[in-house]
C-alpha cells in the first residue's frame, strides 16, 4: 500500500534561530511601510492568518495585494539571509536521517504540509539541504489555503496526480509538532505522528488527540507506518 507523508517544517524539520520572526517583520515593513515590534500568534498557523491578524493589530487597511507582495519579499529575504540562518538555526536532530530513510522506501512519497508560503518553505529547506528528499511540487502551503485542515486534501490530490495512487486517511500521515498539526490530521483526513520538538509538550499533544507522540525525530523511522 502506497503511503503519503506530509511534513510540517518549522520546529519539526528545522529551526531558524529567530531569523524567521525577523524576516517576517522586515518583509511586513517593506510591504506596508509600517514598522512593527510584535506580530500575531504564529504557532501552528498559516502565514495568511498571521499576516492578516498582524495587519489588524496595527489597524492597517489592506488594499488587496499586500499578502501577495509579502510572500515575494519574505522569500527573497530568507534567501539573502541563508548563511545567517545556517549559523543561528539548524535542521533538527534526526530530521535528515528520517527523511533519507523514508526516501529509500519505494512505497512512500514525502512532501510538506505547512503554513509557510511555498517560496519561503522552499528557501528554508534549501538552506538546510533537505529539499532533495521531498517532492515539493505536490506539497500544500499557506499560499494554498488559510485553513490548515484544508491543506490535507490539496496535498492528497496533488500526490494522486503525480503517482496515480489514491491517498486516504489510512494512508496519509502528518508529522508535526503542534496541536494545529493534530487538528489538521483529524479534520483534514490523515493520521498524525506528533513530535514534541517545538514548544508543545508530549502531554499537550496527547491531550489534543495524537495517539502517536514522539519526543524526537530519531524515533520516527521506528514507527510501523
């Protein structure tokens, strides 16, 4: 049976070491002309929602093209700061090994399900040398939909077009670190493998409804997917 793995990115595969929030603020200022010192809650949310709620925090009216411009400026900034992100951030322990192990299995397709816009997601993964393990053309991104559970069927449909296999809840796995990843799996039509690699604890992930919760990505390849 062919299976689809949907990886979250931030605090699951990588950490930016604070570069991410700085890039967001800089890109936001370039697009809106407004300097900010805080932004909306980011944990487990899509960039569209974070951007929109940050506009609301500062009572900024959007003429309709701010987010589209923000996506391009943000990605360019990530690429410009790639060396700095490597110095301050990291690929999380076990991430590369897990990606490589799954990539060697013929019945598994790997991509991402992330709140990041596609250009920024690719820039981050390229910075840490993780792109060649993933089929990023079939991923689902924060530029596809602002509601995270809606990204699951988007990725499944793209993967079906690519591989010819049909992906269901039983054959689709989200690997992520937040309660939003758990919710996306339950509501979107996937199974969840939760990893306590971010700020959400093992207990919080279990309380959110994750049946499989790991403390590290080093344990992921031991799962009977």
